C-alpha cells in the first residue's frame, strides 16, 4: 500500500482479549457495592429469621412495655430499640415489618418498572398511533393523583399485602414509562439502529439486543429510586387504612402510627426511618455499580 | 532525512522565519498536558511559534496532533479541570497569557484574540437573536452605548457581506444557513478588531462552494484590517489556499515549519511528505479501468424515477402544510464491478437516495435489485433481496452499537439471515477481520476501543459479511484523516477487484470521488443534473453546477492559488415546497456516450 503514515492500529495501546469477568465477581470487588449487598443481606436475613432473632411477638402489647403513665419506653437492655405506643417491642416490629417492606419494595417496584419499560419502549419505538395512544394514556395516568388511584384500587379490591403491592405498581409505572419513552425515541434515531435495519434486523432484535441494553442504566436508576418511593407509598396507604392491615407491621406504618409522638419518643420514627434509608441506599449503591459494570464503554478507555 | 525536524527552533530567543514584520503573538516551549485515568499525558509538547502582524499561519495536522489544544491553550479555554498548560509562555504583546487569571483573560478574549469554531450552529446561542449576541460581545469590551454597539454590529455584518444586515439582526441562528452562520461568527470575531484571529477548522462543516466563499472572506478581511490569523485545519487544500506560513504538527509536536511554498514544494520531514502524498487531488485518478461498462449487462441495482417526500407538519392541528421533495425523479443503474459516485452538497438528496435504496425510508418509484422489483415483493422476500445491498455509514463512531463486541457485530448479519453455524460464523468473522486489515483477536473488543479508521474497517467487514453485490458507502471516508482515508479507499478498491462488488459511493468531496469512481452523478435539489463517466464529468463538465463544484475544491498547491472564488449570488434554495407545488422536472439530454446533462 502507498501510505503507511500513522498506522491506524493501536487506538488504546492494549489489545489483549478481555474475557468478560462475571458481573457478580466485579460487583463484589467494589467496596461500595459490597456494602450495599451486605445491607440487603442483613435486611433479608432479619426478615427471614425474625422469629429466632427476637423473643417477642410483634403484635403482643406488653404490660412492661409502657411506663406507668402509659408512655412508650426508650431503648434499654430489655427492649433494644424501645417500645411503641401500645407497648410492643420496636425491634421485633421492624424485623417483621422488613418482610412487608421488602415485598412491597421489590415486587411492587419491579412490576412498576416492568410495565413502565414495556410501555415506554413500545411507544418510543413504534411511533405513530400506537405510540401516541400509549403516551396519551400515560399522561392521563400522570395527571390523575396517584394516591387517589391507589386508594380506589385498594378499596375496590380486598386489602392484602399482594393487592397493595399491585395497586402501588399500577400507579408507579408512569414516570418510568415517560423517561424510557424519551430515551427510546432518541435511541431509535441513532445511526446504529439504521445500520441494524440495513442488515435486515427485525423489530424484536433491535428492541432486545440494541435498544434495551442502552436503557439499562436508566432502568437501574429508576428501579433503585423507586424502592424508597414505594415503601413510603405503602406507608401512606397503611395510614389511610387501606394498606397492609394492622396489626401487621410494615416500616411505613410503624412511622405513621407513631409520627405524632415524634417529639416525645423520637426513636419510634428514627429507627424505621433509618431502615428505609439503609435499604434504599443499599439498592442505590448496587445500582450505581451495576450501571458502570454493564457499560462496556466505561472500561478500557485510554 | 529528518534534518528539518531536529533543526526546529526552540525558545523565544530564536526568531522564526524572516525578520520582516513585528510579531504579535509568540509562543515558547508550550506544553499542554491532559490528566486521564492513567496519569498525565502531554498533548502538546514544547511548541514554539511566532505570529507576525497581518500573517496567516496555518497549523496543519491530523486528529490527535494537538492543533486544537494549542488554539485552546492560547485562548486559555482548555477543558477544565483535566487539561492545563504545564510549561511555556504565550506572549501577546507584553502580556504572558499563561500567567493571567480568568478575569484578566476575559478582557483579552474577543477584544485582542478572537476565535471561530468548526460548527457555527453549536457555537452560537440558539435562543438569542444574532443581533443580541453581536451587541452583547461588543458591549462587554467597549464603553459604547447600545445604539452605537448596534451600529457596530450592523457594520460587522455588512463587512462579512451579509445582505440586509439590519433586518438580519432579529434573526435566530437556526434561520440562517451554515455558511451564513459561519459568517456571523466571523463578524462577531472581527467586530472588535482583534490583533489575532484563531480559526479552528472554520470551513470543515461547510459545503465546498460555501467553503470557498468563507475562505475568501477571511482573506479579504485580513487584508483590510491587518489581523493576524492562526488557521487550524486538516485540509491541505485549505492550507495551500490560505497560508503564508505552515506548521505541521503530529502527536503534539511540531514536525515541520516553513513558508507555504516551501512546505508544498520541498517538504523536509517524512511525515509532511506522506501527508501530502495522501491528499486526494483532482486529476490524479489513476489506475482505474477505462469506463468500459457502457453496455452494462445485468445491472446490480436499477433506480427508476425514484421519489422521496417528507411531510412537514405545522399549524394548530399539526396538518401537513409543506412537503420536502428530497428526491425528485432520480433514475440510474449500477453494473457489477462498477463504482457510481453520487455527489452534491448537503440537502441535495444524495443520502436520502441511498437510504431509500437501503430500505430505510419509504419511497415512490421503482427499485430493482438483482432483476427483482422490490415493490412487488412480500416482507420476507424483500429481506432476502436486500441482502445483496449493504451500507457503510459516514460516522463509524455512531453506526456501531457501542454495547456490543465488534466480533458479534460483524457476525450479526449472518445470524439474522440464518447463515452458518456458530462455529462457522466465528471462523468467517475471523477471516473477514483479517481481510479488512484487523486481527482476529480484536473480535472480543468493543467499538470504543478502536480508532476511527479501524472502526470504519469493522463497518466494512460487517457490510461484507453477507457477500453483497452492492455496497452503499454514504460519506464513508469523510470523517477520517487523509492518511487513514487513503488506506480505507485502497481497501475498498481491493475488495472490489476481489469480490466484484459494485459501489454506490456518496460523497461531497470531489477529489475523493475523482479517485474512486467509474461514473459520476451530480445531484442538485433532489434531481440529477449531470451524469456520465468520470472522465466525461471531470474533464468536460457541462452543467454550471458541476463546474462550480469542481472549481470550488481547494487545490493542494500554493502555486495554483486562485485569485477569487466564484461568489455565490444567492443561498441554495430549499427543497421544501407547499402542498400541490411540484418542482419542475429536469430533462436529461445525452451528449453522446452516455454523458447526460440537464437542459433548462
């Protein structure tokens, strides 16, 4: 050849084959992600092993659980995190409440994410009347007060943990759908999608192999953000009497039951609040790490 | 051989070139480093230069040579916080710019040194009128009242030959064409009569006829005001056209410096020689077969009366009120082994024609591939027929899915069409990689780990995977450096010899077209105005538009510098029309031997 000027070979200098190390292995190598995993492991273990971790019944109102004036007890050697207004052990209630909150946070949020992604991707890729119809419906749902909708749903269907989870999922997918729609429509304008069409790729391949992977970071961020939102929405519903029915504990309803006594007995709000915060933070840390790990352009840049 | 490199002057004490003229800007021992993940890297090393009053100094080099970093360092606009000037001084008159703080520098920028950028759309604020932007920059540096600033702004716009300057002040950047926007940028830069104007690839984003005008404008204004210009470009044609002196840079270092005539006539450094050799030139199209395809048995693809329209919606109810006639009755055929080049300026419909042929936009008319008219076929049949037509896009950075391994990307066409087992696919991809000049171990990498030229090779491998009969190359080498461009063009030619592929080669670059094509079709406003063999079109252009296109290409030879460019008397009209209005159809007349020219 005629022009061996700057050899257009090494762009990055290193060219060895890099097998994709397992996502899990790379996840546990990151200290922050590991912290997140540990927190989630503790919460899950606490929820599963609650009967063995504590000697109390979550719903038992103990005589020695209140002061003589009937006020809740602050943390002490007997009740580690204190007791609530009815003289129940707070630690026990938080452990049992973790079951409810995990189911709500993971199931309700997961279903919301799934619906939102499907609607958003479909509307963004198939513009035209399908897309318009889907997005107008999404706008309608957005305009409708989420809480009111959840109340209606929960009221029509008999309240139970799973029904509450579904009600939350059905109101929470809209924001995800909006964001995913915008991203999908800009992605489908990108040149590599045109390039896929010219080699004969059909819609399923383009959607699943070429568009979804690019949406992962967004989905992960919305997923982790959604956990705290859904846990709190469940608490709101409980407070209004249509969530998980008392005396079943959930982190949200512990806070709502006790919030009026915040000044007299701050631990009653502080501990369940800290639990929600820790869980949301844990998912956030893992989400952040996953986003970086799953993005090949974040690695091997010169 | 490299004596010219080692004798390069360093330090401010050594004056550069002849002592004639006072120096305006002096750079001595400038080093710029950028902090990355693996520590600091020098992107400009020990650069020294002197700019004299009224002089045009061209800094030429390929991407990554540090030419733009040098410009940003002078302006103290290096990307923060990653990049910094690690040593050296930049002397503007008595002031060392490298020691100034941001506040002091703001007074210098615009007033004493101005800069214009490559992309005038992104460097103008889209939500402010150009009048507001012009007067703001004038008011920031002078004590003029707003009425006086406005007068200055009108003067500046008139100076860059913008007609009806006063009413233009109210317009917004998107209402102007690319060439107009770049003129506004120049007006802004020159409104304050700076000592130094830095132009970073000012015409790269412009069409070739517009480029000529903008360059001429720069030359005129410089003569009038005595401004010193640092012109940064990768285009040796522009260098030859504009420069008094030239600095050639590579990998952050000055490779050679000298008068423009010396650089072109007697390049000292090897790199300069190679760079000049790689520049495509009109009239150098050698080694191509004589156009014997006149008989053309069994065309690979035939387009007959192709129309592509886009509806523009507007009004309260979003009804269709205007229609873009992007492609308006285009017909041509491509024979096996043949390269048909489709040339024209932006908006002429050449890319839309390609997209219609590749099945990316709906069209009216007939597209016949391998003897089968796509219009009459079902979906699966159409997919099978389309296998024979593959496409290579302009931007190799954008046309590969960044989240897939390149090996999988090249294997994907085979997978989609259900060809070969997994093992066979791997082997075929490995062969393809080697065929396009990459190594098979690179299959596991991701697109971002490659350079632009390599990525374009990956796109070529991908297009080749289905063994197509026709490859559409849509500006496929335009984004590449000239040396890389030359090698990719060579690869395309080799592949054509080997596999007998036909190319539809779409380009705005007449010199490249002249080097690769057998036949050329010139498009203007959605229609073909001239078509013929390469020799017919280049040695005997008949349509005025073709003539202007060829003349506008800057010749990489300072001895052939043109005194004036043909002035464009008006903007290229838009191809959007009201509903019901159809453009008049051009009739092509055969001048003999298949040389077709539109008659008016």
